[in-house]
C-alpha cells in the first residue's frame, strides 16, 4: 500500500529515545520527565520547563539484563524499558512518573527504584473504578504529584499554569486529530501507520518542534491522492503499541487501519481534556473516564459500546485485536471482546505479539487470511 513519506524529524524521533529534538530541548533548559502509561496526565508533566516523554525502547531487541530481575512472564514492554534503563538509554531523564495501572508496570517501578533509583520518581495510585469516590481519590493523587513536581523541579503547578498546560495540550491534539480524521473519508489520503507514527513521535519529543511539521503534513494531505489499494477498512484494538512498523505490516496486505484504539492510539488518545473549572478535576475525569483501559472494573459495556460506535462512524469491516504476550489486562479483555464483537456480527482477528516486531511473515499470512475471510 502506498503511503505519504514521513517527515525526517519524525523518523529521527522514532529511531532514538534521545533524538536531536530532545537533546536540543535539554540543552535549552528543558527537564525531561518520563511516563509509561496513559493514566498519567501529560499536561501535568508539561508545566514550566518540564518536558513530558512517553518512554519507548527503540532498538531494544533482547532483554538479557532485565530478565535477571523481571520474570519471563512479565510483558516485553516493561522488560524492554528496564533493559534500556540499565543500559543507560534514559540517563538524560530527570524524573519518572509511574501509575500502579498493572502488576507488570508496578514490577518495573519496583526494580528501577531498587537497581537505579532516578533523581525524581513518583507513582500514582489510580483506582479501578470511575465513580465519584474514585474521582475524589484521583484528584488527591494528582494534587500530591503536582506538589512533588513543584517542590523538586521548582515549577508552578497552580491552577492557572495547569489550565494553560491543558489548553496547549488540546491545541496540539487538534492538529493531530485533523490528520487522523482524514481516515474517515471513503478514500483516505493517509494510512494508519503514518498517523500512528505522528502520534508516537509527538509523545516522544518536544511538541513545539513538531507543530509546524504537523501543519504542513495536514496541508499536503487535505488534497492528496488516496492511498491504494485498499481491500478492507480495519480497526486495531489492544495494548501498548508504539511501533508503526507493526501497522505497516498489517497494511502491506491491503488493509487500511482507519481507527487505532490502543494505549497509544488515536482513540481515545486524541480526545481533548475538558477546559474550565478545577484543572485537577478535569485531568482526573479524563484519566478515569476516557482512557477506557480494561483495568477499570465495571466499564466493559461502555468500552464495547465505544468500539461499536467507532465501527459505525469509521465504516469498519473487521477488527484486529492485538495484545502483548503475558499482558494480564488485555489477555482477559481480548477474550471477552472477541466474543462480544463476533456476537455483534463483526469479524475479529486476535493476535498476540511481542513488544519488538517479530514474526513478520506469520503476521502477513494471518492478516491476508483474515482479509480473504472478509471476502476482500
């Protein structure tokens, strides 16, 4: 499938955690703070000179060091991050913010603190429900994080600063959303892998470095030629996915990923945060009620309804459910979703994968067979 060419700055950011935009920002006084989960509100890490970076592990193909400390049944994303940390890939990071969102992420936090305690490290206790008591708890958790950031880094985390951070964050999401929404067309001018590359790069570098690039990309694509050939419009649903090459393999067989509902995808990742009122309440509401993580108890019907609505609005022909091997949350969720989506009349392909791309041939074969089962 033909696809627009990624801008050079995007390719550079994807290839190196300490890319040129990041190193230049550090040289200019920005202070990188890493996070690993969507339940950590990014605007809170972007006040003052703070630079939020969602950590990836580009180039990590094996985890011999991490395997010494983490069980082999811990997901390869967490093992890859620990491997990168022990190998010095993240030495430029001045702080880490975790969330107790899953047992594997908590084990990563425990081992990092034990083996190589960062200068600043904080972990959020995020509830498994989204009712009013849980919301109150989360607001207080975010208040403690804001106070810790202010004390350690000397930044202003008051209401005015957080409102500005949310406004800036929403403006950036609007630029990305304008590009992502081009996939709603009958004949989209952009692939899912291209959009996912932009989203991933923007969470891994100073966003101001990419703002002009996004504007130019959108201007070029609005009247661009549609990608072809397209055999079927598919939605990818699942866990941590920050490697656009995985989507490129899927699309190489003629599938077009018109919606990516995963931890690092456009849905609901590009939804704006409510502006106005107490910014900590707005951040807590977004964290609990819009991340749509399978860790949230009692929310399965809402997550399913969101998916079915996306199928309708994006005219999806089939769903690819991907999950990292040994991911407890998505392992359970995928089984329930597969049954529910098939009962709703949707074809589903379920794929278990490792963090680093592997088994490309097998993936191509399975996607090809899936598309043929759709009659495409």
